[in-house]
């Protein structure tokens, strides 16, 4: 390995170390409790070294989200794979999202913050592009399943609805539903459970309303969802 390659690897490793420290601090202290000084102190770096990697706390937050959303994209690709019919594979979407927020509970509140213009606009252009690219990778398997369902005759879309539009709607509904439901866990477990169950029922109603077969009463959606969760659990243990 040449000097240039070795230096590039060191820079990449330093970046990952900084993001790991930021992740732990965001998880423990929340957004307002994190400063560049605290991140630097956590890994015993000079603050200037952290600023060489990230121009601001907002830029660091967006980079952290881009990294974890890339992890989510990999989960989604795994959870929606297989040889089953597209609708049955689609249950990998809520399965992957649910597992992701259980393993990274800080993801949802920080995702909501990152959507605020006061934060999003302070990220470097490259960081913002990385985050958008990671989001598109999350959407890709969902769009693919919608297209497969149409091609197989399992789903007939009206002329005004493109497969990408329905895929984005499904992603937005489930991802947004988690953002609305998860914070309630801190206040009332019963209320949170109701919100999350309602999300699942409405998801099925959305699929049935589009006539995506097999309809809910013709198969077992919960079992299909649990099978996708099991697939992810086995992969994480491997």
C-alpha cells in the first residue's frame, strides 16, 4: 500500500471514529447536548481535527444519518429479497424499518431534526448529497417490488400513478408513522402500541385499496412480516 492510499485509509478511519463518538453522544445526550468540543474530548482529539472532517455539528449529524441510512438500505435489500410474491416480500419494508429503529433508537428524532431547514442547509454539499443518495437506495427495493407486482399482474395502477409514486408513498407512510408513534413510548406504552398497530392496519388497507394481491384476507400478513424479521435476525447473528 502506497503513502497516498495509507493516508486515505487513515482519514477514513478517523472519520468513522468521529461519527461513532457523535452517535454515542447524540444517543445519550440528544442533539442539544452535543458539541464539537464534546465529540473531540470523547476520542481525545483536538477540536481542529474534528473540524477538518466536519465543518459543523449539523454537517456531522447529516453525515451520521447518511451512514445509518445506508445501513438501513442494506437491511431493506435483504428483507425484501426472496422468491415470494412481491406483496409478501414488501413486508420486509416495515420489518427492516422496525428493526432499524430498535437497534438505533436515536435515528428517528435525529432524522426529524435533519429535515429542518435550519439544520439541513448547514451541511456540506457533499454530505447532503450522500444523505440523498442513501435515501434513494432505501427507496430502490420498494420501487422494484411495485414494478414486479405490476409486471406479474398482481397490481394494476391507474394511469396517473407511477410505480415510483406508490413506492415513495409506502416508504413515507411507514417511515413517518414510526416518527409519530415511537415518541409516545416515553409517555404511554398503551398509546404507543395503539399508534403502531394503527400504522400496520392502515398499511394493509393502503395495499388492499390499490387491489394489490394477494389481499389481506387471502394470506397471513403478520406471519409474512414475522418471517422477514426472522430473516433479519438470522443475518445479524451470522
